[in-house]
């Protein structure tokens, strides 16, 4: 008689479950033997690898779809409503992808440079969390462009951008994203996870959009290409790792 039949028989006789009998649920919940290792999961590795590939591509697409101009001109925003919304969403998704990117880079450094790994991750995550709030302002500026006269919309936007809470609580902390990423990239170069030239190449990609802010969005998008090279190279390396390699790289 199998276990389930034994249990049923004991219940009918009022004796409960027989000694040593276990249901399927109980057997699944039984702890593993001491010293036994669980199989390595590939979920975190895949998420990190995909994020490393995705965020610079999303950044490139966000620049390409951006409306022209260094300011949120209400007239341009009103005329290019779809591009404004699409670009804002792409920037938002790119910044979201930076979060698992930071965690993945930090994981790769945990064994060789644990302190640097933790500092870079903390700064990068803090910056990314603040940067996410910045791209929601495009939707408010777009709404102002539709509902107010251009001069009034510009006045409200300028007033919001001057508020100390926005400047010191959202805008400036958002730049910590770059600080955290470059701490981790420098660590990756020191640990020989990346070649040394990857750091200045990635840095050039960050600087280009700031230097070309008055130019066409297509010119600004050039800055994303070095990011695609550096982070994409690392993302492919992570995706090609076995689950055990990913698990033990931090040990």
C-alpha cells in the first residue's frame, strides 16, 4: 500500500498519519542534506546581461526620437507630441535598465574589489532612483504646452526648474548615476573584467551629449554608440557565462 493509501486508512481509523509517512507536499518541503548545494540559477545573470545590452540601445533610441532644441520649447512640444512622449518613455526605460546593470557590475566585482563594488552600487542605485523622476517632467511640460500659451508654459517650466527641491532633490542627485557607473567600470578594468580602454571610451559617450546639446538629436545620439560598444561587450560576456561561472565569480 502506498503512502497516500496508508494515510487515508489511518485517518479513517482515527489514528492520524502513520509514522514516517509523508505527502508529496511534505517531501518537497524537506530540507536538503547538509552541505548540499542548490543548482545555480541563471535568472539574475540573464537579467544583468540583457540590461547591459538594453540600456545603451534605449539611450540611443531616446536621443534619436527627441524633439530638437536644448529647452522644452512649448511650440515644438505641441507640434511633436508623439516624439516627446516616445522619447521620454525611452529615457525612462533606459534609466530603469541601469538598475540591473549596476547590480550586475557590482556582482562581478564582489570577490576582487568588494568595497568598491558596494560603494559603486550604492551611488549608482541612488542616482538611478533620482534620475527616474526627471523624465516624468516631460509629460508635465507637454501638458503645459497644450493647455497654456507658449509664454505662460515657459514661465511655469522655468519656475519649476528653479525650485530648490527639484534642483537639489532630483536633478543633481540624478548625476550620481554616472558616478556610480564609472566607479564600477574602473573597478571592472582593474579586475580585468573589461579592457582598460573601455573606461575612457564610455566616458566619451557620456560627455558627447552634453557638448552637443545645442545640435541635432542625431548628433547627440552619437554619444550612445560608445556605450553600446562597452556595455554591450560586457553584456555578451555575461550572457555567455554558465550559471556556475556567474555564481562563483563573486566568491
